[in-house]
């Protein structure tokens, strides 16, 4: 009986937190389907290194890119990111780890 009631509560919470269709996505700059080439001439960076890092991050798969952006640029905790994305905290930790590993390889000339 306890499991059923907690599942019902969980479903209520997840239904309540879902963004209705037609509403703007809160992560739209990082979840865009628009190719980077269409807007990259409008971007400016304080140093060339910041630009290089941005383009490396943008080349990451979406799940890693979003986690890295929210954690490092928006300073959300892993718990907050998990709530925003409706995924377990452990998944956020994994996305951050794997995203950093991919960035490390790119920076060191691997790929």
C-alpha cells in the first residue's frame, strides 16, 4: 500500500513539473535545434580561449552540454539540475564526469 501511494505522489509531482506544450523551454539556448552556424557571428567572447571552450562545449552531446552549462555557468548544484531535468542526481554526476572527460580529450588534442 505504501508503494502505491508514493507512486501516486511521484506522478502528481512529475505531472505538475512538466512544461505544457507550447511553453518556452527554460533551457532553450542550450537545447536549440538551430545549427550553431546560423548565430555564431552574433556571439562575442572576452578572450579567444573562452570562445574556443564555448565551441568545444557546444560540440558535446546535448545531455553533457546542458549539465555542464547549468553546473559551471549558471552555478546550479547537481541536486538542482536533477530536479530541473527530471533525472536522478547520479545521472547528472555521470553526465558531468563524461562531459568533462570529452572536453579534456578535445583540449589535449584527442578527437
